[in-house]
């Protein structure tokens, strides 16, 4: 079970940190986001060891994914937020060590947390 938190309302240029707590050990984890009426899109992913990380081009240089395996928690630090970043953000996990940007490759999903970026 995954529990995402940390969403909220922020002005453009601001920052937020999302957290995703897992009830058990996980391997690769990722963040995705979805706007109503649009497909879910990849944001960032991290391997179990944190040695491998991947980001969508739209967030590179602004977002940072990290994890604390002792706490079974993954984080998404979002800086310089833009209005187009408004979406429901979902965390996901898969029982494999390698990262992937494909949502269908993740087996477990959190409930989502809403991020609203005002202009």
C-alpha cells in the first residue's frame, strides 16, 4: 500500500515536496501525474539503490526524486513550479530493481495528491 501526501496550492515559481510512504519494502518507484481528460504521464523514477534516476524532460533540472529505504518512503522535491504542473500526482512501485517510465510496468499505486500551481 502506498500513501502519497504533500500536495497543495502554490504560486508559480514556488516549491513543494511530495512524499510517498510504502507499507512494505519496494524496489523501483516512480511519480506520475494526470490532468482530467488527459493521459497519465511519467514524471520521475528511482531505483531501489538510488543509483538510477530518470526524469521527464519537462521537469529535468527542477524536480528531484529521492528515497529513504529505512522509512520505505520516496520523495519528489518540486522547485520552480509552473502552472502546467497542476495535476494529481501519483506514486507507484514495482517489485523490480530497474526503473521504467511506463506506467503499465508498475504494480502498486497510491491514491494521488493534488498539486495546484497558480499563475
